[in-house]
C-alpha cells in the first residue's frame, strides 16, 4: 500500500513537471523519467491535505443505527440521543443503539420530529402519527391525514400541540382538540412556534410570520417571509430565507429580527455571534461557527444535514451530534483535539519540531514526513541509505551483510539546544540540521537507538539500546561512548532514559539504573533493594520542577530525593502499561495508558497529594487507540502531539476543559422489561416463582472510561459495592422473598476522583420456600435444631433409662424388703403360739368325737397357710402390681383367719363382714394381707382382753375416685386400756404385724400405691376403729 501511494505521488509530480517541459525535450524527458523511476525511493512527493481534522465518529447501520438517513435528532434531558429515521426510532447512549419499531410498540415508518415534555416523556411524530414514550410503553394518537411533517410544538404550560390541516390542535388526555385562536390572519396556517419567554405564538401564514397573543396578530417587523427554515432554538426563533442567490440566517429575540449569517456568491459572512455552536452546509462542506465567535471553521466534506434544525438545541458541550443523510455523526470535540488519519500519517512513532516550526513525523518502516502547517511532504530516503551504505563498508566483512538501512524509527526524537534534529532508528542515530544528514553509531555491533534524551550540560545525546546505552557529542567531532551497568537492567532492552536536573542519567527496563557521568558511578533501584515499589518500568520522565517520574504496569511512581527511593504516586486509575508521561503546562501532567489520556492536576497533587484526574478518550475528544510508547511531544507553541496506532493527535492544553463531569447512571430493563423514565417508588413485582433478576444499565456522559464500568449493591443484603465491571447486565440470582433495592453507579474515566449519580430500582420477589436462597440455611438450621432435639431426646431417654434402671434396682431392693416384711408378717401371724393353740383346739374337737368339725377346721388352717405362702413368697412378677389379689380373695382369707381364731377362743367374740352393694369384689384388686394384721390386732388386743362378748366388724366400701376403704372396728377395751395392760403383763407378745404392715405400706406407696391407714378410738374408748384406704397414684 505504501509503495502504491508513493508511486502515485511521484507520478503526480512528474505529470506536473511534464506540463512545464518544452516539446523538443521529449526524448530527454523519457530518459529522465526512466532514471527517476529507478530511484523512486529518493524522490520527494507532496500530498496536499487538510490541516488536522476535527475528531468525528460516524455511526451507521453497521454500528446498530436503525437506518442511515437520520431525519431528525433530539438530545433529551437525560443525555440520550434520539434519531428519527425512515424505518423508526433509534436511541443512542454514547456507545450502543436501541431501536424501536412496530414490534416495540411504535410503528413501521418514518419519524419526522422528536421533543420532550416537562415530565421527561418523549413525543414522536410522523405526519399522521403521534406517540408518547415514557421509557416503558408507547401511547399513540392517530392524526387526521396531513401533508405536513408533524412538527411538535410545546405550547403554554407545556401543552403538546401540532399544526394539522392548517389548524392548531392540542393533546388533551386521550383525544386531540383544536386550539382556539380568534382573529387569525387570513390564509393557510403552515406552521407555528410558541415563544415561552414572550408568551406569544409565531405563526407562519402563507409563508409570512406573524406574532400572535390573546387574539391579536401582527407581522414581524421587518416583514419576514420564510422560505427554507423556521425553528425554535434555545428559546429563540430562527429563520432561513433564500432569495436572489443569497441565503440569510436570522433569529428573533422577542424584540427584533437579527441576521447573523449571510451566504452568497462572495462567500460566507458572519454578521453577529450566537451563544451556542452553529452548524450549516455550503457546497457540500460542513461548517461550524463556535459559540460567541465569528470564526467559520471547515469540518470537512459532508453529506447533507437533516432539514429539521432542532438538533441545534444541544448544549454547548462535547460531543455534538449531527443528523446526516449518511448516518449519525458525532463531533467529539469542537475545542482542543484534532488529528491526522492513518491515510495522512500512516504509522508515526515519534514527532519532533525543527527551528522553523516544521513538524517531522517518523513513521515506523514507512519513512519520514515533514509538515509545515499546511502541507505534508514525504522526505527522500536516498541520503539516509547513502549514509548507511558508506558506514557499512567500514565494518569487518563478516558483519557487513548484517548492517543495512531498516527504516525503523523509534521513540523520542529530539531537537538539541543548537536546533539540530536527532532521530532514533534501528541502525543508529541520524542527525539533521536542515541541510545535511549525518549518521552515528557506537563501536559495538548492536547500535539500535530505542529512545533518546539530551544532556544539555555536557552537550551529549543519550541513546538507550539493547543491553547497553551510548552517548553522542552534539558538536564535532561527534564522539560516541558506550555505557553499561552491572544490574539486570542491562540483560535486556533499555526501555527509556531521561536526564535529571542534577545532570545524572536515568535508565529503565528491568528496574531503574542511575548513572553519574562525573564520578562514573552506577546505582540500581529495584524492588529487591526496596528502592522501587514496582518490579520494573517502561517510561521515565523529568518534569519542569525536576521530579523524576516512572511509569510501570498500571502504576506511576516518583523519585523522592530525601529517601533516595521511588515511591508509589498513582495506582488504581490505569488499566495497562503506562505508555508515556508528559507535562503539558505549569499545572498539569499527562499520563497515557493503552486506552486513555489522563491529565493530573499536578499543582494540587504536589500540595496535598490529592489526585484530581481528567480522562480523555474517544468519548470526549482523543481519538487515538493505544497511545504510542514515549509518543508525546510538546512543540514550540505549547501544543501536545500524541502518536497512537490509529491517528496522530494534537491538542492545545489551553483549550481543553479539565473539569470532571459526573456521569448519569440509568437502569433501563428489569428481566427484559423496559423501566419507565420516571420510575416511582413502587416496587416492580416479579412473577410468582421468579427470584432471578437480570438488570440492564447504561452510563450517560462524556467523561467515561474507554468502556463503561459499573458497580452495584443490594441494600440490606450486601451494602458493599461490587468490583467495577464492563458488563452492562447485572444478574442477581436466588433472591429471598421480599422487597429488594438495587443501587447501581458508573465510574468516570478516573475511577476514584468523581463518582456518578446512583440509580436505584426496587422489585419484589415471591417464591416457594424451597426456592428461597435461605432454604439451605434454614434447612441446615432446622437440621441442627432437629439434631439438637434428637440429642436432647436421646439424653433424656438415656437419663430416663438410667433412672428407670436405678428405680428398678430400688424397686427390687424394696421388693426384697417388702417380701422380708411379708415373711415377717406371716411369721408373726403363724407364730408358734397361734399354731399350737389352733392345733390344740382341733385336737380337742377330735377328742370330743367331733371329727367332722375338726377336719373342717384343719382344712381351713391348711388352706390359710397355703394362701399365705402362694400369695406372697412364691411369685416372680417384676412389679408389685402383679402380686395383687382380688378383694373377694382377701375377704375369703380374712374369714378363714377369723374362723380359726374363733375356734381357739370359742364364744368370746362374734364377727360381721359388711360389703357395700356397689362394690364388685372381683374387680377391685389390692396387695395381699394388708388388712389381716389389723383384724388380728383387733381380736388379740381388743376383744380377747374384754370380759364381755366381743364384736368385730369389717366393712368394705368405695369412694367416688374408686378408692377402696376398709374399716376394721371392734368393741374391745380400746387402745389406752390395751397399753396399760401391756405395762401390767409385759410377758404378753407385742403385736409387730401392724408395725411391719405400716412399713410395707410405705414401701408400696414408693412403688406407685396410695395407701393411707388411720387409727382412732371408738366412742367412750369402747373399742378401736382402723380405716384403710387403698388406691393407685
């Protein structure tokens, strides 16, 4: 491509030359042509071009625009740019497009006008169609057929009006009503404007403009006939008139008509200034008049602008959007930045200026260009090739074939203090004084000059090379000297060099090395010796105050003479390797990384250490992609030149706005549903079962990073902002039931210095509990609780088992004691005295030949003895309740015992057993032999000691709680008399059976019975009453 361009340039030059040559010299001309074609590399060719271009970005359908013909344009209060096309509506957020047609609720067809009402809603018209868009849905009105374009008018109190079929109509709710304008001038109403400042209408009646208010109309003075344009711009009425080959642009300030621009055959004449930028086209050239200026600037060849001039209502800020027939154009910066395209300057790696203010652009492998402010000239390479060839012949023959002109131009070309240019190249260093070229290289074979710096104190040029550096004297005899330190820096390419104010040389690469030329001493600054906070650096720079700066990977350091070490100055702002550092004026330092230019307020930073940084990129003027390494240059006029992989940029720091403008953040979609512009505080209710939310966000503003970045937080759940991300979609998954508030912010190009506005949205989720994010937490908690409960139950069961085991042991012990008591009771009942007396009585019956009665009593005694033994001592049941006997059995045993006692003491007492009728003796059960001891006590101690006939009553009845009650009552001598008798006759056997029975009752109560025994004296001490109550607990 370059060869083709060069040939083309030389051919153009020859053709021009051929026109001037006489015909008689044709044969000579052919010889010259052939000779020049053989040496075309040595020719100079000239390319006429425009000066630096304004930075313009063009958006078409390839970038997402709905259709390339932009009919109208409106920039709303939020910062969105709306484009009306033949196929529908497009919204542009500065990075991407979103399109609206019939499937989105609009219509398939043109959009001729766009406006915004006081509520922030968007109004769109297209002849017979009118729609209002609230950010979420479109509301449409069908207009009567009209030949007009449907210009939207903002009438009194913000009412939306239009001129349809020569009548002014107004939107009232869901209907369209005519606006009453009495005493209108006769003729057809073609258009209207409402001037809110003067509260008057401007009406176009048959192309004559009238001012109208409250039924009174007067033509504007002077009488104005509108032929091409009629628009309200910045609350001023603008008119364009064409007549007799002359075009006049005027405005009305509510008092008078003021012409400000006139275009005719003589040229363009700006008569008055405007408060905002103005754009127009003439002869297919786009022109621009800055605000408050009469200067007319040519932006370039331009397709026709849209006829709707409402796009001029944009504020005086960058960028400025233009609707054209070939797409949407964005004029990124109308102040400050300009650039050369790659077609003009193909691959500049370095820029330098000579003493005549000519700029030299060093293009890697594509030669050198010279720019005098108007014309770009490709310098011939013949002198350079000749110098290399001459020097190659001085080398030893084995090395000659390795040495040749590479045309590889590197970084930081400089102009020395005497005005000569020094240019770094892959073979060495070239010097150019405006007339003569010289070439220098060290004695070492490796002569690459990667970057240059100047030692003005000693008159030397320092060239950083591969594994060494070398110096060249700036005056004859131009001696060279090679330098090499001992640190790992010199094991690889030396990336950069600078000379500090004290005259020391600084080099960077795999660390930093400092060289004192006077003492010839080297000093290393590395991370290992703690004199460098980063691993290495690629860029060194000495600012105007003498501070040495170092740029590394995403970090910037500066040298501190007090500590003799580098300290970290800036981090967190830069995305990749620092490409260059340059002071652009007294107060600002420029730093470039792979995506952006950053301008640091150096004065503020030196005062208090606070970093105020403005970011520049394609959003606000700087169109370079990947700024060049060490690619900055400050010329004699203070302009900064900046190389990049896409364009060669230049800007005037005095014209840049360093104010950091906050961004605006908007939430546009929730789960693919659009969010209204004026979203109220009511939460968005998600469908039942949905707890995954996808939110789309956008950032509006000019001070963006290269790509927009966002951060978010979910209030009440995670109040910490998330890390910055370039993803425009935020995905929230597995949300809990309830109302959630999401906050989103976008960052400026500097991340830390200024934050954007925060946008928030509320939404409500309701899902089944097992879909809740806390389900596993709750389930785990429930599992822990269940485990704890089971543990408690197990502990209680174990404790109960242990208690039962202990209780069982206690019961066994008590059972053993109870059986012992029973045995003792039986022994007390079956004592030898009782047994011998009973047997004696039976013997007496036998001797008296009453054998039948004797046999009967003998049987009773045997049965009683067997019952005592069977019902007490010979059972193995585990509980005392299993040893119970029926009440009928107890009564039977009691009767046998009493009969045997009556056999011994015949005629001494009588016995009566009484059983209440409601007592079923077979159903009630009780421990055996619990009553017998008290019956025995009543007979032996009460009745037998009485001189009268005794009476023993045994009465059984029940209480309402099913307690069995037994009353043993005798009419003997009573307890007091028995006690006295016991004292008189101590040899009488003590009754231990009742004492044992009391102990037994106590044990039975411990085992689950409720036994109460109460003894009392009968009336007048004529006997004793024992009451025994038996129940279960």
